[in-house]
């Protein structure tokens, strides 16, 4: 969340950011509540000071045998007023937090202003789309022909938006996430984390999903827990309510997890295949840094994600999201989109974002500078490294052969028992 003092001092900037992101929040009401809260705090402090003045005088009069009833009555009135003011203060703080939790992060200065994905900027490309001597098939047709992709059976088990892979396709997906974790931990310096898949609502508030995205998540109401939409949520909250030392930074974690999303706003889109699922797997990279290091860390995470695509030899492009397409909590986001020739689409396989201190303020994550002074909020970042099953889609469609078999990328063969293809 944003700093209250910043909103107070940079109101016009916050209003512009809201418009740029296509978000709405009652800033005028927020400022009125903030003004009321400060007035209540000032009045409470005045009452407390008066009470501190009266206490020794009451004691003196009692010791001297003088009448102190009037002063005692005044103290009683002061306490009653303090109780009313404290109740008012609690309500104002609650109302302010409700608004504050719905104010999005400010977009970085170099984020292009726009309303939708059509206003995003392509900033880089890698590789050339493959040419085929036959008409390339969509991944679901490739998987059906192999007898290892079972959309009808998945629908009978769970309904639409779920997948069932068997045999070598299931093994290929497992090979992918094992390979990604190995590269990120052994070469890129991330610490592997195995985090919970069920989290409290406070963890989702900390990472910015609640209250904004409540309708997109699955809730276990009997236990008041939520299924994670991404490993970003539990991993970002590892250091919740902690004060780190500067020497501990940066912290970098990589985690594999299933992800659960209702996709409530995507009804009727991408209903076939693996491109939009209620449950899917992902490897996530999360970094916690000093504020002055976060811009460089964003590029580092992006390079780490690109390494996976390059070693899989999958053509992709890098897209800088515009203000209207940047998520609620993000200040700046790059998407990596792999080419899927069978679908004829660029598919997002990684989203790399910097949140600056937005998540840290919500999760109360700070560090103590080495030179001393007050603790400062850290900056947090994350990126998919990468997201399945769209990477699986890109492999099936880019590595398909005319006879229906699929070549296995070289780097995955050690994870596939040294098989060279799937038939």
C-alpha cells in the first residue's frame, strides 16, 4: 500500500496514477478521514495532558485534607471523552485502511500510458518462429493424437478448466519444473523454498491480492484459508512482520507450486487446451532488496526467466505492460511471451514485476540500514520462472513433427530418461 503521508502530499500524482491504471478510489473521502483522524489524535493527546496535570494536584489536595471532588469529576469526564475518542479513532483507522487497501501502486515513470494490452510496448525479441513443411497442429490436437492429453476425462473429474496428462506428457511437465528449479538454484543463486499452498487472508493482503482480486480466488471457508493463486503469496510473506539486516539483502527464493485461479473474468475464452486453467503449475522467483537495488534486480529476474526460454530454444518476445494492463500491486511489469505456431498466438509464460515498497508496507517487511537509523521498508519483486502449462503448449507446438511425434528439447532429455521424442 502507499504511504499515507505521500498520498497527503502528492494527491494530484496519486489521482493521475489511478486514472492511468484504470482504477478508482475515493481520495477525497480518504483525505477527509485522514484529517478527522489527526484531529482526534490531537484532541486525545490534549485530554491526556490535562489528565496528567490533574493527577498530582488531586494527590496534593488529598494529602492536605482539601476537597478534590471537582477535580476527580473532571478526570472522570476526561476518561469518558477519551473512551469516545478512542472508539472514533479505531473506526477512522479501519475506514482509512479499507480505502488504502484499494488504492493501487503507482506506475513507474517509464511505464507507457495506455488502457489495454494493445497499448503495451514490445521491447525485445529472441529467436525466429519455426517454419514447417506441414500445417502445425494446436497442442490439444497433438496431445490427443499421442493419447496422453485427456480433456474429456478431466472435465468429467472436475469440470472445465482442468487438465489430465498421462505418460510421457505428464513426465515432460515434471521434467520442466525440475529443470527450471535446478537452473535457478544452481546457476542463478536462488534459495529453493517449499511453501504452503493454503494461506491466511492476511498473507494475500500482504502480497496485494486481497481485497482487489477476491473474486478470482478459491476460499476454504470452514478453515478461513485460501488456495494460493501463485507461490508469490507465501514466499513474499516469508519475512512478514520482520526487520532484516542490510547484510541479509538481497534475498532470493525460487519455489514450485500448483496455482489455483477461478478465472472469473475469462468465461468463454481459451476453453480448449491448456492456455487458461483453474489449476496449473509454476516456478516462481521472488526477491527482497534494498530500494536502491530494485531496478537492477528487475532486469536480473527478467534475464533469469529468459535463460530458460533460450535454452528450450523457444522463440519469444519481451513486452513492457502499459499502465492500464499493469496489475494492481505492480509498479512495472515485463511479460515474456512464447510463440505457439499451432495456436498462432504469443502466449504469456512469465510475468516479471517490481512492487517497490507496496507489498512491504502491507506485510510490514523492513530492514535496518548498516549505518544505523530507522528501519526502512524493503522492495519486493517476483517473476515466473516459468509458468506451466503454457511452456508445455509452446514445446508441443514448436517441436511437433509431421508424423505426430514430438521432439524433446535437448536440455530436458536427462530428466526424461534420455528419450529423444514422445510418440
